[in-house]
């Protein structure tokens, strides 16, 4: 075990949430160590996203604390420009991510009243020890891709991959490709595949809300001005019906609950259409119900009995949090799935444990979390100093 390092705060994860938390602490001159498993910061955006990806919330809802996007930035910031923004943010606030450090355990030492964090340094193949009075979990709601264990998938005769491994449709021209999932990844990847000349189908399991970016912008603006989720959902659902009509006939029924109620209660985002819906309506992208089984001859059986041959499957079936793989105890904040327990706030736990980026509000929520966490640590340190003096 290498030398131990100590700081007031240990932050795990150097995505937008960890970067923002470190920047807010730096502004308050509170020492912090930022640990990142990959060889770079913002790895989701640099290494686990597809080429055509853009922020689908308007830039005013995506800025990190104390650094708005430049006025000449597009309203919906492309992935490459967002990465540049994050790099500028890192240098402006002198954030210093310790990369190639994968945290494998973090537990609270009651006797010493501090967190003990163990990280594997993949560059030097050593284990490192870190101690901090506070711990910020910033490993993300989308820390690892999820592929369902479908019957026969291990025998499938074609290729299959998770959406986080998809970059573009170049390799699929002329091929039969099935996208599983109609979230934002699934619908945009299906759109991209069709543009690249793939014969594209999408498997849809549950009802889904489909909005466009303008309806989304209006919703976010209303929410920002404290309009209730119930009212926003009523407005949004009506606008979506006016915009898109009845989508059940295309295999895309809407859920009973509103889109923002579902985002707040399940974390599931409404799908913001980037053009795939038009292709579905024109029959250029075929919609199937969910998969029943897969077999070695590349045939896939769907719940409605349809059988179809595919060369590849792209699982746009979402992500999981990995917090509880390294955080031994939920600390009064995280449940066994690595997401905030119900009926707690999403950013503050016990014994100096914090969570940044788990508010189910994406970048919009991250900016609030980072400020709240830094202010809370500052006031805790101040009251301790007053007690000690
Ligand atoms: C394809 C895609 C598009 C998205 N688009 C938007 C959007 O337009 N708008 C929006 O608001 N949100 C969007 N999101 C949500 C996304 O989660 C946020 O934008 C943002 O990336 C969350 O930042 P984060 O720092 O919380 O998590 P992440 O960006 O996931 O970063 C977490 C970091 O922690 C690191 N890490 C994980 N485990 C460990 C460990 N054990 N030790 C050390 N480091 C670790 C990871 O390597 C990663 O760098 C999108 C998500 C996806 C998947
Ligand atoms: N900026 C942008 O443009 C983009 C943003 N994002 C964001 O990234 C996050 C992740 O999005 P995404 O990757 O789409 O994941 P999501 O979790 O949003 O969607 C997963 C989809 O996969 C389906 N699914 C899951 N398991 C199965 C299964 N066993 N069989 C069939 N279908 C299944 C789900 O259906 P069910 O409802 O039945 O569970 C759902 O439709 C979201 O917050 C999203 O907003 C993603 C892409 C682009
Ligand atoms: O795309 C994401 O993952 C986001 O979290 C951004 C987002 C989509 N729908 C929302 C509803 C409320 C706040 C943020 C979002």
C-alpha cells in the first residue's frame, strides 16, 4: 500500500458533478482530492457517448456553477463543445483530477471521525489510501451500461453491444440492426443508424413520453420558476399530443403519469425526439414490442410472436449506479441500487457523506448539488473552528 494522502474532502468521480464539487470547494479554499477511475475527466462524454450527441437541455440549464456557456455557444451544445467547456472549467477553477484511480472501497472510521478511501492506481498497479473528513460520491447515475439477460442472448449469432459503446452507424450500412429501448439513447441511435443506411428496427417495451426540444425548454423554464410538476405535466402532455397526435398506432403509447412526475419518481427521462419519430411514421424505422428470446441463427422472437433475423443488436437499455460497489454503507443517503433512498434529499447523508449528481435532474441538478455541498461543508468547518477556539 502506497503512502496515504489526506484532505478535508475526498471526491469520487471526475465527471461534471465531481468537477463542479471540486471547483466550488476550491473557491472556498477547502482542500479536496478528486479521484477518477479513467485516464481522463468527463469520461462519459469523452469515451462513452456517440458522435452526434448534443446536450438536449438548452445551455442555460446545463452550465456548471460560476461559469455560464459562452454567448456564442449553440443553444443545444454539441458533445465536443461540451467537452471543451468542461476542460475550460477544469483549468479556470484549478481542478486537479487524480486519474487512473478507481475507488474500490470507502468507509467511515467512527473512532477517528474520518473517511478511509482505498483506490487502485491502474497506472502504477498499486493501492492507495486517502483520508478525508468529508466524502462526496460523484460517480453518476449512469456509471455502467445495463444489458438485460435475455433468453439465448449468449448464443446470438450476430454482434451485440450497449449503447455506450456505439459511436455511429458506419459499420452497419445495409445490415439489419435492432435497437432495444426507446429512451433518448435508443431513439437517437435508431435515427443515426437509419441515416447511415442500416435497416433499422426498435424494440419498445413500455409506454413512453416523446417531446421536442422546444416543449422541453418551456417545461424546464416553468419548473425553474417553481411551477408545480403537476401543472407542467398537464401543459406538456397537451402540447405533445397537439404536436405528435396519437402515437399508440405506431407502437408508442404514452404513459398515464406525466413526464416530469416520472423523471422525479423513477429517474426516467422523457424522450426528446431528434427526428426518429418521423422515420417511424414513414415506416423507415420499424417498431417491435419487447424481445421474448434470441437464438444462434440470428433470429429474434418478439412478445407478439413475430420472428425476425438481425445482424446486430444495440442495447439502449439504460445504466446503473455503481456507488454501492465501493461505498460499504449507504450512509443514510444511498439505497442498495446506489441511488438516493426515497424521502431523503439527494445530496446529504450522515457523517459527512454527500452525493453530487443523483438528483435525477442531470446537469441542471448537478449545479445545485455542487453549490449546496460546498456551502454545507464550509458552514460545518466554520462551526467546528468556532467550537475549538
Ligand atoms: C448518452 C447520455 C447523454 C446525456 N445527455 C444529457 C444532457 O443532455 N443533459 C443532461 O443534463 N444530462 C445528460 N445526461 C445525464 C448525465 O448523467 C449527465 O449529463 C452528467 O454526465 C452526469 O455527470 P456526473 O458527474 O454525475 O456523472 P458521470 O458523467 O457519469 O461521471 C461520473 C465519473 O465517475 C467516474 N467513476 C465511476 N466510478 C468510479 C470509481 N469507483 N472510482 C473513481 N471514479 C469513478 C467515471 O469514470 C466518470 O468519469 C446524459 C447521459 C448519457 C448517458
Ligand atoms: N442529450 C441527449 O440527447 C441524450 C441524453 N440521454 C440521457 O441519458 C440517460 C440514459 O438514457 P438511455 O440510455 O436512453 O436509458 P433510459 O434508462 O432512459 O432508457 C432505457 C430504455 O431501455 C428500455 N429497457 C430497459 N430494459 C429493457 C428490457 N429488458 N427490454 C426491453 N427494453 C428495455 C427501457 O424501457 P422501460 O421503460 O420498459 O424500462 C427504456 O426504454 C437519460 O437520462 C437520458 O435522458 C441519453 C441519450 C441522449
Ligand atoms: O437527459 C438527462 O439525463 C437529464 O437528466 C436531463 C433531463 C431530461 N429530463 C429532465 C427533466 C428534469 C430535469 C432534467 C432533465
